[in-house]
């Protein structure tokens, strides 16, 4: 199993550009989530999904959209990037029968 | 929503000493408390966790204690080694499917173990 994968690893955007951060897992996990990590702030929840077709907002959802058309994929979309979205983004997944959340390797995003 | 406070933000110990990191939470409905270790440039890795029906859990040199009444939990690392140097995060979760098992993280503790 590849576990949780994220692409790209690094990305530089200009203010106003749009892009999609990709996240996929091959463990058949129902639950997936997106976190952002900023220095001194820990990880903060952006959006989460409890299954295909179901998503909900987390602590810091503004400026981000998500969809969950399949169990495997949970992309995060930035419609109009802002410098405040410069961060490291982690995708995570888990099953309902195990406590552990598995994190992807992260995407480092810089918005100029 | 849940608020998780973590202290200290930085901790420096000598190799072989013990390290203790403390967290408090605000949501009495939280029932799952994991600890993550994150090395520079890497993803968070689960090192130990505890559920609210247990007061203490130990795994070799690391242990976690939970005081539900006071709403605080702590990570204890004994016989520290240089490879324990990393950032440690505590988290709290309601542990239910409705919330997607979402985690609320503390802001992290940077632990440095000097030889």
C-alpha cells in the first residue's frame, strides 16, 4: 500500500491564481481531512469528509473548497490564492474502526 | 469549539533526563487524545494515544497520563536520546464519526535533547 499520497510536494503561486492540491489513499478509509500547518500554530483543520459525497467545514475553511467523488480521492481547491494561504498542507485519513490517523507527506505552498 | 493548550513551547533536556509536555483541553466531550512526533520536514507520526476510559498508558520509554476531571493530559519521555529531538503535538478529538474524527491540535513543543 502507498498509504496517503499528496501532490505536488512544493508549489509557488501568484496571488489570485487557482490550483488543486491532490490527496489520495489506497487503504479504503472512509474519513479524510485536510490540515494546514503554520509556524507556531500547530495543525488546523480546513475541511473533512466522512465518506464519498459528504464533506464539511473545519476550523479554517475560508478560501478553500473540497469534494469527495470517490473514497480514494479528496482534492483541496484554492480558487483565488492569497499570501495568507502560504502554509504546509497535510491530508490525513482513517477508518472508523481504528484510532490512528495517517498523514500524507505534505505540500508546501507559497503564495507570492 | 475545542481549544487545546500545550506547554511548554520549547524544552531542552540533557540526554538521559526525562521530558514532560502538558496539554489542557476545553471540550468535555473529547474522548481521544493522541500525541504526534514531527521531525523537520516530515509528516506527523502517531507515537502514543489514550482514550478517556483509561488514566495512563505506557509504551517503552513514553507514557501518557490523562486527568479527565481537570481536563489535562501529559506526555512523559524517560531516558531521552538525541533522536527524540523533534516537535511534539498533542491533540484532542470527540472521536465520533459525525465530526469525521477530526483532531484539534495544540501548538506544539520543540524538544531538544543534547548529548
